[in-house]
C-alpha cells in the first residue's frame, strides 16, 4: 500500500532500476496507474489503483518479465531528477552546498547508472 500515487510510481521505478528493466506508463489517472515493459512481446506490467471508499494506493497486478536483457543499462530513462531529489532529500538538505558532480557520483555508486 502507498499513501500517494507518487510514492507508488517511485517504488515501481526503484524496482525497475534494480532489475535493469524499463517500463512505460500505460494508464495514469486519478485512481489507476499501470506500467508495461517497453520490450515488444514481454507481458510484464504493474497495476495499482485506489479501491472504492479507500484513500491508499494498492498494487493488485504484477506480471513478471519474460524478456531477456540484451545488455546492461548505463543510463536509465526512468531515473529522473525528481526521483534523485526524493531519494537523496536528506543528504541534499543537510549539505546545501552540494555540487552536481557529487550527486552524479552518488547515483553511480548507489544505483550504478550515469
């Protein structure tokens, strides 16, 4: 369960990055969120929604990948500046004079992406 759609999206992206896969948003509405694998023929998808009379987002469908990774991703299209800011919020707030190069290094070390 997730408090907000944004937290659900970030959780999916983090999982996505850890498996070296890329999802694209298929459905995004105020009460539904579905992402699917970008690889043709792969059935992988994640679906979450807000049940009737509820306020929390629930993931109800997770279909695993059957696609084969051709090579390791160096850059991940779902790793956005807003996600990095969310994941590194405490560090950025504590060290207000942090340089962009330091953030790039942290991303490389923690998540193995450029």
